């Protein structure tokens, strides 16, 4: 609230009141173009919370910082005497006529005169650029580019409400503004805050142009525009917001759109939520997106997960040259005799490597019980990828079980996380107790078993049965770990009351990234 008062206050007189505003204006103005475009969606969305009147007030303060008041169109005007300007223009025309009388006229006509059709040889016309395939059919109207790039940036951030003060946009900026408005202008909370939509709404977009007869923008049009207008990082943010914040499912249920999107975890989550709506052709396209995202997750997570199972360094040396075991200090110390001062180089004649102990992974079981309700989709994805990373580790047998009100054992597909994810059915109720009972039945040796329960703990079944099942596992010597989130953010929303009751029974409860889970498992089985 304080920041809002500082940004929208009616005056800039008190120095303290202007400090936040001045700092923000300085940051926006000085940002490199690529960084500004990267942060533009977040800024547009954040300032969209302000009603139009407050956004206009912010724009007025921007002008005040630049020593202007009223409208930014004043920046395009001059303070010279209008009568003097008129005499100068008349003199220029008289000189041009005199030059023409002696055959010395310039090759091009004066900018405010129409070309003479009778003398085409003296007129050079620049052909209009051909429209490209990527260009939209109709474009938003644009005004002359502003001389102050900072004001144009603020116009993109604040939206149309600020235009009376900031002035208009150049062609490229106007197209970017239209793409942003198509998405962020549909905020369902806007009416409550007194914000009027400037274009059409609904899941199919708004008008691309400013006139009432402009063509409607479909998700296909919008996606094509944002890929042309913004860098990759910005496109990914816009696509994520379209799917997750505004529920524009056409992004992943329209074949033409799905074939164009950049694979990302956000789109993978959307695919898993909507794949029941897809026909076989669309499922084939969706599978390619799933494969691309899973491949990227595996490449990032597998080294971190496997590294957790590398033993501690041992005192001796190793003859196996592995980069992760390179002994920098011993290598430098042993090769100092080969230092060349004139070239400032140290020649390594013999490198040294640490040896490592081998973790004991004998006869351990890891059972991942994953809640496949819609709110846990991110954890479902990372559970599948984590299980694939842990698969086939010596001495560790991994199970993956998905549940809602029923239980599905997905262990046979753990080695293929893409196929596994395509089998997951999100939604439905939640019966955690049934999943715990099923997991308990998989254990061969409870004392060498880890049961990981990935859920938000909102039990739709029998809570007493759940507590009994967890107590029984703990009493048998199993390690029970409840994870309210298993993803790269580890930012959970869960039933804290039930979670605290499970802790009281001896379970561990928290939120982890896949790497942290791997380290937890490695520590348990390595004891």
C-alpha cells in the first residue's frame, strides 16, 4: 500500500515520497532492450492492478520528472515563435521556386507537396515494403515514435490509460502492446478495480486493431504475433500465463497452435490437464512436447540425483581419471617442478585423483506414492522424472504409484517417463489412506524401505485409516516422508493440520526439489 501511494501520489514535492518512483523510472529507462522485453509481461501484469486513473497519474509524474506537464505530445512541439516559423517556411518555398526557374530544383519534391504526375523522371518514390508471411492481417494503428524511449516503455507497461500523457507508440511497440492487451486485458478482477477492457474479451481474444470492425484475434494469430514480436524467454512467460493464469486451453488443444509453441514445463502441465480432450492426431503432437520437456528435465536433474549417491572421498588415491574426483591441490603440488615462469604455465605431467567410498545400497526399496489430483500436476511430473533418474541404481528398487480415489501402479513405465506421464489421469478425489495401504503391501523389508508420500494432505477418504497406516509403517521401522511439493520451486500449499499429525506419528513432512529428495534417500541407504 505504501509503494502504491508513492507511485500514484499527487505530488513530487517531498523527497522521500518520490524516491521509490524515481528509482523505478531510472531502472525502466536504463534497462537493456532485451532485459526490458524479458520483464515486460510481469510489469504489465503488475501495473494492470492499478485502475486507469492511477495509471494516468503515474504517467503525469513521469512527465513531471522530465520537466513537462499536461500531455507528452508537447515533447513533439517547439517553443519557437509561430510567426517566425511561418516566415521561414515561406522563404524556403520561395528559394525552391527560384531554383526550379533555373533548372536547379531538387530531385524530390517538397515533403508537403504532392508529386507532379507530368514529371515522373524527377520524382523517386520508395516502394512500400511487402507484407511478410509472419505479419498479422491487420495491425493496430500507430502514431509517430516518441523521442523519449523511456516514455514509450512506460506506455507499454501502463497500457492505454497512460497514452494521453505518454503519447502514442511506434509501429513495433503498438503491435507488442496489442499482444499484451489481448492477454492481460482479460484479467477477471479488472471490473472490480474499475478497469474497462479496451478490446474484445473471452478465450478467443480481442480486437487486433483500434476500430470496432477490426478482425478478431484467435489464439493462433496471437501466438504467431508473440513469436515474431518477443524474444524466446518472453514468449515462454506469455504462453505460461495464457495457459495457467487465464485458462486459454486452445494453446494446447488446437493442433495449429500446439505445433508452434515452445516446449516448457508450463505447457507440459497444461497438456497433462487437457489430454483427455485430445484426438489421436493432437495426442501425437502433445507427446512430442512432453518428450522435449522431459528430455530437458532429465538432462538437468539426472546429474544432480546421481551425484547424491556418490560416496564420500577416501584418504587414498584413485587410478581412475574422473573429472569429479580431480585432486587440484595434490596435482599442483606434485608438478611445481614443471612451472615455466617465462610463459606463466604449469605443465601437468601427472594428475592426481581422489578415491571414493562406495555407498551400500543393498536391499533397499523406495516407494513413491504420488497424488494425481489437478493441484499436484507439477509434483507428478517431477516424481516421474525423479523415479526415472533413480531407476536401476545398484541395490535400490524403485516403485512409482499414482493415486486419486483409486491406485495405479506405474512402476513398469518408470524407465520411460514420457509414456508414464501420458498414462496419468489428473483430477478426481483423493484417498491417501488407500495409497498408503497399497504401498505398505509392496515392502519386502520395512526396515530397509522408504515410503515417500507426495500429496497436499487434503484427505478425501478415511483420515483415521491414514493415520493408522502411517503409524504402522513407522513402528515397523520404515522411513515415511511426506512431501507437500516435489518440484524445482518446492513451494507447497497443503493441509498443515493433517501434516502435523503425521509428524507426531514419526513421519517426516516438508517440500523438496528432486535433488534434495535424492540426497535424503542417499543418506538413509548409505548408513
